[in-house]
C-alpha cells in the first residue's frame, strides 16, 4: 500500500511528513535502548547487522506480491514482523529505511508522499501490531507457541488498521470527490484478505527464528526455558549408592510450579549462521522468487481505480535506472528484475545496518562516558570529605 504523489493534498502531506519525522526522532532514542538490551543477550557487535538484515528481508519480501482474488494482489507491509523481531522503535527505523530506498531507487511510493507512507507502513502497522501482540501475550500461556499465535493475529489486524488510517487521511485531504463510506468498506475488505497473507508470512518467519535462536526475537526474551539447577552429595569410594539429587528450578517467566525435566543440551546456532541464513533467504526472494510475483494491482491501486481516487502524478524519479524494479539497460526481464532486487536488498541492508550501527554506538559511547565519570566523581567526593576531616595543626 504505497501511496503515490497526487493522492493527498499538500497540507495533509506536510502533516504526515511531520508525524513521520517525529516518529523517527522518537524511535532513534527508543532504538538505542532496544539495541542495548539486545547487546546484553548476544553481543553488541551483532545487534545492528541483525536489525539491518530485518530491513533488507522486509524489502525483499515486499517485492513478492501474492494474489488475493478478483484481480487484486497484496504484499507484506512488515510492521508486525519488524516489531516482534527487533522491537517497535527499531522496527520503525528499519521500515523507514526500506521506504526511503524504495522511493529513491525504485520510484515506488511518492516523494511528497514519503511521510505518508512512513506514517502508514512504518508507524501505524508497528504501533497497532505491537499493541495487539503485547495484549495477547499477557493473557496467553507463556510459551513459544503463544508468540507465533500472537504474531499471526497482530500481523493480520495491522494491515486493515493502516487501510483505515489512509481512508481517514483521504477524507481530510483527498484530491478527488469519492464516496468515503464505500471506499472505507472496500479498503477494509481487500486489506483484511491481504492481512491473512501478512499474518502467514510473519508467523512463518518468527517461528523459524524461534526454532533456532529464540533469544534473537525481541518479543520472546521473557519466555526463556526455566533454568534447572541440580545439587546433591558427592560420591566417595565405599560410601554406597548416592541418593538422587535434589532439583530446584528458577524461571524467568514469573510463574510457580514444579520444574520440568531438563531438555537434552543442544548447542544453539550461532548468530553469524542465523544472519547468513537470513541473508540467503533475502537474496533468494529478491533475486529469484520476485520474478514469479503477481502482476495484478495491489489493494490500494484496485480501490483507487474502482472509485476514482486515481489522480496519481508521475514520480519525480520515474526515469531512474532501477525504476519499477528493473534495470532499463537489460532486456531480459528475469535478469533485469533479479539484479534490481539484489541491488535493492543489498543497499537496504547497508543503509539499515549503517543507521543502526550509529544509533548503537551513540548509546555505547554515552554509557562509557557515564561509567568513566562515576569513579571520578566518587574520587572527588572522597577527597573533599578527607580535606574536611583534617584539623590544622595550629588550631589543635
């Protein structure tokens, strides 16, 4: 649901641009905390590349339009997926990078509508899905299956939520007279169907990461397997059989009850292997599978054509070398689209990782400066107390 230039008037476009800028500014601060928390789990040097990979993966999967019936297609928005995997603030930044790359490199989504697209796809879907997700995991049993169930529902609802907000924006500043009630009904109907596809993709991806490295899923960090501690007497020669060891259980879920039998120890996949697997899936989607994507108009395009919303203006970068996800100088359609997709995914990966590395390092720099200042302050206070306690010899 990439809004093109010309759908909304200038005041509404400026207002959504301000909302998007404010959301990105707030997310920069929030992402520092999320990345710092992730660093405590699997190393500071890996948090930004993993989050950047999420941006590249969303870019690649957004190329895979899937049919939803009646000559209409849809594609992943990615708000729920990003929020669950890397956190809501980091998710907003990741999707903002995706939308920026699409607008500048591929003429997908208007330039004057960039703020609108970030607001709809990068903010509304993240906020709506994460709110639903957190509400569900509070009432569902604390296990991994609950994460995937909550991911499905939250992703499903996030798409019609964005469609409803777009209809509200169009009511405020649409450039054509349309029956808003019918447009809202049509937008909600088609985007609910698209939401089913969104939910399936999100659930499959989150489930795959949970299966190999649940600690890499931001929203699943509080659902760790109970830590089982065993203690008992030490066997000595001639002392007879050793009594069964006592078992105690410490859980991170905050629930009481008997400890479960410990599962056989298995070595989890390294973060580097997960990153490599995610990169391979990203390049496969962008470079190969994208050729088989549906060519039917997406939900917004279909509703716009049916109800006369279309007053689309030509994109300012319509003549760019990668416009419409193809390389103009390559005649072979499969090769042209595949190379364009790989270039886009690689550029998004580099840009997303770069932004998040800067955000993470600023957080680390502030933490280091604070830690260095604390001992100095303590030392100064100690010297002051020592000087106060001295009595001059002449006054003794």
